[in-house]
């Protein structure tokens, strides 16, 4: 099968794939940072004592999780301008990724916090620890350890979902494969090269998560 591949053309398009690889990295990173902020905020709102705020957070989480990312992306790209709100393609893509993944991260973080036994919290209160001290020394270290694997999974999903940004003409990895296919009519070479770069991002995220878990264990020791 490899005999039919035109590696010369692949090497010719490597600068394009390299630039689109960097674009995918920063778009995904920006979307993930936004998702962490939104997810943490939504989680805090949902587990808070104010019922109205909790209902708003639950409505956001359920509405995002029950609708496809593609529909959300098209709403932001085509719908917002009709409402008088105009964003660049990059801002639209990052916003869609952040809001979509933020809903899932909110549930992951909530599950991590609620996995901490009440006995530990009560013991920390009895020891005279303040709320910030309880979060810093008791709750968050354990919650982060529990949520790192599912957060890695969600980060990988976010990177793969960034392929949809090619539909709004953002120069990311899937778009590079589309350009190569349209110019040279080599879909196998184009999209296989895109897949190899996505696989590289996956192993980068996997290594970062393993390193973070080791650091967390060291800090807790």
C-alpha cells in the first residue's frame, strides 16, 4: 500500500501542515484554557447554595451537552452576526470549543469534588482549617488527582473537535488535508498526514498528564 503513496508531495506540503499544526495547538490550547475557566465557574455555580444560580448553571450544562458542537459552531458563526455580534473566525472557533468543553469539564470537576468524603472535610473543619486551607490541602489535591484522567480524555476530544473549525475556513490540520486533496487530489496522503499530526498531539497530552500526576503525587508526599 505504501508503494502507492507519493511521499514527495507529502514532504512538499509539510510547511503547510507544520503551520496548521501550530494553529491547531494554539486554537486547542486557547479553547482548553477557556473551557477550564468556564467549567470551574459553572461547577462552582452548580454546587453553590443559591438555587437560581445553580439552575442557570445546570441549564447551560444540559443545553450544551444535549446539542452537537457543529450546531453550536454554526450558530456562533452564522447566527451571531445576524444578531449584530461579529467575531473573527478564530474567536468564533475558540468560543465554540470553550463553551462546549466547559460544560463537560464542569461535570468532571463536580464529580471530583463530590468524591471527597465528608469525613475528611469535617475533620479539617474540626482541626480549625479555613475554607481556603481546606481547598488547598484537602479537597483540591485529591480532586485533581481523580479528575486528571477524564480531563485528559476531554482535552483529546477538544483537539479532535477542532477539526470542525475547518468548516469555517480556519487553517488547522484538517483544513491542510483538504487543501492538499483539492490541489493534488490525494485524499489518502493528505488526511493520513493530518491524522499523524493529531496522533502527535495525543501523545503530547498523554505525556503531560502523566508528568502532572507524578508531580501531584510528589507534592502530596
